[in-house]
C-alpha cells in the first residue's frame, strides 16, 4: 500500500553532509526561528538579486519529459516566477526593507552584502542601504556592463546593472588576489618595452620625473566597471529556464574576494540558485530562500547534481502549490531487506497530450524527479535515493531501490515532483501498492 502524506512534509534532507539550507517560504514571514538562530551573525557574504518592478513578469520555462530536456520547445510550459504585488513600487520597497534588515541581522561583523539592482530603483535602494548599514560603510557601486538585448529608440540603451557593495562592520574581509590575471603582451601606448637582467619583460613610462615600471607577468585586477563577463545567452549551458538568471562567473567574482573556504554565503532571493551553486563549488556553505515552487525545483536539482548535502525547509507563505490531484500508481516490494519501488503512473488533468509521450523508452514525462527515503512523524524526509532530470540525462529511471532502515520513528516513503510545480509524498506501508 501507499498513502499520500503530502501535508506532512516539512524538511527534505538530500545527500550527505551539511553544506547548507534552502528555505521554501516567503521572506515577509521571515526565516524559521531555528534557522534564524542557527545563522544569525554568522553569514560572511550576502548576494541578493531581487525581482525588480517591471511591466512584464519574469518566467520560468519548465521542460517536459525527455523531449523537453533535449531541446524540443513544444515540450515546455512557462510559469511566472515573481509576484504580481511586486509590480507596485511601494510593495517592492517594503519587501526590500524587510530583506535588508534581515540581511543585517544575519551578517557577521566582518560580513558584506552585494545588492544587484538597476538604474530604475537603484537610488531608493542605496538610500535604504545607507540607512540600515551606514553611509560610511558603502564600498563600491559595481557596474556590470553587457551587450545583450535590444536597442532603445527614445533614450540611450540600458546595458548595465548596478551591484551595491556594503560592509556591516568597521572591518571586512576582502582579498582581491584570486582575481589577478597576468598583464600580458597587449600593446600599451606611450610605453617602452624592455627586458630586465633576469629576462623579465616590462613596460615603462616616465611621468613627473619618475619612471613607472609594469611587468608583463605581474597580475592586474578588475576595477568597479566589469565588461569582461557576458550575460547568459538563450542556449548557454548554464541556463536553467529562469529569465533573470545571472552568470556564475559574475557571482563567483563577488564570493571569491569576500569569503574564505568554509564561510557562509546567503541569498534571500535564490531564484535559480546560482549563488548557492557557486558557493558550494568554491567550498563555502550556503543559505538560500525563495517562495516560488520552481525555484525549489531548480535549486534542488542544481545542488543535487553538484553532490551537495543540504536541507530544504518548507516554511510559511510560499506560493501555493497547484491544486491538482494527479493520478498516481506505485508498486513497492520489500524483499530480503531491500525496498524496490516502481513508479507506473503519474497523470495530471489537462496535460494528457504530454502524458502520452513515448520516446525510445517508456517514460512519465510529467514527473520532474522523484526520490525514496524515510519520513518521520515530524515531517522530515531523508532522501536516500534520488532521480532528477538533467541536461544530458533527460530520462528519469522509474524504479528506485533502498535498503530497509530499522527505525522506530520513520516510515519508508517516496517523494515525487512534477512539471506543474507540485509534489507528493507517498508512504510505503506494505509489500505492494496501487
């Protein structure tokens, strides 16, 4: 037998280790108390790229089945990933005040914050940062200049974003050495090329009676105008389906100079999870939050693919999951101390056309991923086996196995996420189910 336990799910534990936490909840409701207590005053760097007020809502493109994951756009669905209420400027600024106050509480005394914004709301946000963090704690306004997008006819084309950089305390950690690149052999006007006694090439120039020397192999570092990082293109391998996704190279530059391995990086508008993924890849821990169900799906998939061990906390105020009753069929067998579970059916009303898809092998295209694990009475699901669709791995195996766990406080269960943003948890309570 299998019984639906969807309402009981509170925490998902995925993978081994404790690399970080993701909160599926509304920032207006705050962090869960135990998470706030765990991270208060311990975060070293916060990056936030909030959903800015815009006439058009940002979307997430959900791929469906193997054909969608192989690039067939006929097998995709588009969903909004921000809230209609944030189109109102005052509502947006109220949310940002809550976010910045929470960020200040989370940061360590040597911590820093990067707020990604644009020219339309950059001024009020900078005033808010001055108020909360202190005007004298402003460090930079980084200009990220890119060349993508269309051309304006009634004003100069807007081709840059602003990243406001503040520190919390009187001192902060900043090490620009990881960003150094050799000066190279690029021709330099008015400079003379020379070679010293050790054979090192350098360029020199005289000014004000002094001679200035620049060695070819010495590192140079970026200033506060960045033109060397391109915006993501539509077919970029990094793409997850989020309209507003930022390139990993941009976030990596921010994290690399302001944190050290083992430090905590936080993003309260996690979206596609770029900051969390980069933090893990650089050996940092992470804390993320978002209220959109597709952020939950993408972050779960992205971190799992990197081998991270993390918890997903189902908090308060998240976007409501779809009110649907999918037709599900599961068969499970416990034999010789091993659970074998087959997912035989997953259908959603209105998507019958996708549900009938077959491509080389039978599949359930409306299943975005699923896992098997142990669910305890408090709603904590420890996922011990997982199968998620990925670029290059478009098929989801429809059979999972798990060694039986001898636990008095938990039952074997499967978790299923679908392409509409919903999920189900089914408890395995017998040798066979339908």
